């Protein structure tokens, strides 16, 4: 009699956790899709960390982007106070309330309302259910969870009522956020909500070297992978944005297309197809007055000549000063600004933190849609954080620009003491595709200080390795080999006279 075949055992199917996208920039990337759908998330943070604003942003994005109405139940702020909270932001909270996309409920709790004997949340359940059903809400925010339990000391009653609240919200099939304040090693005042919540997000607003930095961390997320690091976030006119805005992967597409440097003699220093690789990063480093900004401006103008938009971020010079200085060497920026192909944004690095600089770059790219970006100089950001923060921010910046196929030109200032060192002072040369060094040299014949330029590296492209003389004149920028007869005898070249008059330009 044949032996019966054994039933093939199949691996148990993994349940997929449904998620509710928040619509908040970067947040859904960190949480890999958003908050757990139809479950409760605890947002913990101190005063001024952004808890209430995150809850409002969650509801507003839900109503506008995902057609999910929401209820905001506040135990501390009235509707008018909430309107004032978002008055400086581009959030149409009052409009959404008037169209019944969002419902604001203010619950006033007085001492007589909170009794430890026979305490329950039935009154809140009734109001919340009516609010949810009246607009068909899919999202709920309770701000803050500690207020209804402020006078309760019996931990047994607390646990029972908190569990009832969370279970009730789950049965209503709404995605909920409750806010709380950390206290003595717990993420809430009572330390119980954190055990019942399916997801915990910790917000922090700290000050480091007189610079305020907001951070977000996912403490736990049941049934889901998530980013486990601390992520900086900012609050601006559009609400919250979590950094990184882009992924930090190395998946940018390669290309062999080239774009001109804007200087014909520099183009010739690249063998094969002349110029920089499209979508790559270029770094020009050197001491003050060696011509870094001039090289960057030439590249910007050349991009505009091709009909491509260029964004120029200047951290040391105003747009007017930059236009005037560049016109002294025949680089005219103003016509391209008037044509709408060039945008100059001048900002002091200390005006706001590193995260805000990255967010502003992101927003400018979204609006202006440039094909080329100049950042002059990158080293101005050094004083706005420690080495690790700076490198992390610049890595994300490079990732953002490369993922959009934008050719980027950075300048980097090297101190006079390190002018013979090609290491740079910001430590990002390993992230750069093409690295150009400009420095001051001394001619043997005339004992004059001149500018020299050489290419340290250019990934995927052959290039000259000799040092070339960099000439800034009224007619623009030119490069000459150091060993030419004209180079050895400055009297035979009119450019040397122009050079002497332009050494003080300080580019």
C-alpha cells in the first residue's frame, strides 16, 4: 500500500500593517509610510517642541491631500487660540473648519469635574463620538492626554480608563494622535500611555551653542520597520518638515553628458568631452582672493546661456555686491536675472540652523526648478554646527541635488595657513566628483603673487594635472600654462598688466 503523501507545510502569511500617510515632508519616509492606520500614536515632547502643531498639520494634510476629515479635541486651548497658533503659517485652518473638513472641540475641565471616586470618561466619549460622526472623521487628535487625568492618583483607575479610551478610538476606526509631556524617565506624566500606544514619537527642542535644534525620534512602532535615528525637523510657513527630505541612498543615475565650465581654457583641461559631467558635483577650494567665486559665476552664466536656470546661493555677498564685483572681470549677471534664468539668494549662515538651510534649498529647487546650483562658500556653514552635523547636512544636500540631476558648483575657503594643503577645511572632498584647487603662487622672475589652478580629481574624466596660471582681467577668466614664454616674461603679455590691477578684486 503506497505511503500517503505528507501535506506540504506553508509558511504563515505575514500580516501587512496598514498605514495612514501624514503628508508631512520627510515624516512618512522615516516611518515608512506614515502612522499606524486606525490605531493610536503618542506624540511626546516638552513645551515648545511642536506637539500641537504636528497634530494640526496631520489633520490639515489629511483634509486637503487625502480627503479625510478630522477632529481636534483640545483640553487646553480654545478655537481662537488655535487659529492664532497657525496665523503665521500657510494653513487654512479656519477655512477647513467652516467647510466642516475639520472640527475643533474645546473641553473645559474644572476641579469639580475630576473626582477619583467613580471617575470615567463617558462625557468625553459622548462629545468625541458626536464630533466624529457629524463630519465622518477619519483622523482624531487629543491635545493633551494628561489633562483629563490631572487629579487622578489611583494607578489602577488610570490604566483602566486610558485602555478604554485607546480601545474606543480603535473601535471607531479612526487614526489617532494623543500628545503628552515627558516626566522623570517616562514619555508622559503618568507613564502608562506609552505602553498602550502602538507608536511613540518623541519631539525635542534643544539649544546647542546658542543654536536651537528640533529633533524627532520614533521610539517604538509595533509591527513596522522605521528609522531609529534622531532626525532634525523644522517649522516654517508650510508647517513641519522632517530632515532628511530625501533618502541618503547611492542610487543616482550615471551620465556621460558634459556641460561647459564657462571658461574655454578650463574646458580644454578635461580630456575627451570638455567640461563638467552633467548632474555631478564640483568643488573649487582655495584661500581668500584666489578666484573661487569668479569660477562659480562663470559656470552660472554659461548655464544661463544654454537656456538652463541656475540658482546661486551666496553666504557672504549680497546680490548687488556680487553683481558689481563680477562685472569688473566681464561677467555680467544682471541680464540673466532679468530674463528669469538666474536667481541669487543671499543669506547669512547664522540667520537660521543647518536644517533650515537645507529646507530652503529644497523649497527653492521645487519652485525655481534649476538645472545648475552654485553654493558660495560651503565653508560658511562650519560655524552652524559640529563636524558631524555639518557633514550629515552636506551629504543630504548633495544627495538632494544629485537625485534631481542638478550640476552643482561648491566653493570652499581654505585658511592661509593651509594654502599648500589640498585637504580643504570642511572634509567633503571625498563626496565631490570634480575637485579644483586655486591658490596664490609667487613667480620666480618678477616675485609677484599670482593665482594658480590645478585639477585634483575628476571622476570618470581624464584631465590635466599641471598647475596653470589663472588670469582675471576685464575680458574675463583665462588659464595659461606656467612654462610658456609668455608666462615667464610678464612684459610680453598685456594680461599681466590687467592682472596687477585686478589682484584686489578679492574673488
